[in-house]
């Protein structure tokens, strides 16, 4: 009777072997699932980087017959830049409209200046390599000492098509949630 309990029958051995093979198959399946998840994450990261926008801003001035101060945005990335917000500051004060900017410039220069801009710039989409003049001030060059490019600063919030957002402030780009309000 003791010998019967110690020996395994072919059926018991087959059952034990089936359980071991099943456990190994489960572990392999879990490992492959983990690898597939990592591969998916990598593919999504690569896909997102294939449509990253990269905005740069140029705040410049030039003098000829007239002095011009210009703020130009350029999308140097490989995907569209969805602009959600543009803020222009004059001597630290937020400009809420081009009418306000025009009146500040007119009072500073003591005469009117030509102003090109649009209050509807927010929510604009810039294609790769597209440039857009956000602001263009033009005034007589003899008044050039009254208004300088250093008087202006800017802050731009833009997002990718995947709602990854960045804040561009004086040529510094930082991740932001500015487009997700």
C-alpha cells in the first residue's frame, strides 16, 4: 500500500505536467503583454513627436523712413501649432485689445501710429513653417526714441493636435496646461 502512494501514475504525471506547462504559458503571455504595452507607449510617443509644433517669436524693430516694431510668430516644428492665447505687454501692462495698444502708442508718441493686428489671433492654427505677424507698429522715425522694442514683451500659449501644450515667453518654452482650460 505504501508503494502505491509513492508512485505516480501516468495520468497524474500528465496532469502535473499540464499544470506546469499552463503556468509557463501564463507567465509568457503576461511577459508578452507587458512588452506589447511598452511597444504601444513607444509608438504613441513617436507618433506624438511626429506632429510636434515649435513656435519661435521675433520681436524686432527697424528704422528707415518709419520706425517699425513687429512681433512675428513662426512655427518651426513639424506639426501644426494651435494658438490658444497670445498676450502682449507694454512696459509690463497687459494689452487686452489693439484699441488699447493704439491709444497707448498714440499717447506715448503724441500722434497716431499705423497699427496692424487683430484681436482674433487667439485660436489660430499655424502650419509648419508658417509665419504670422501678430503686431506691426509703424510710426515716424523722428519719434523712434519714444517707443522701443524693449517696451514690449509677449507670452504665447500653443498646443499640438494631441493637446500637449507649451508656453512661449520671451524665447523660453515651458510645458503648460494653458490650452486645457
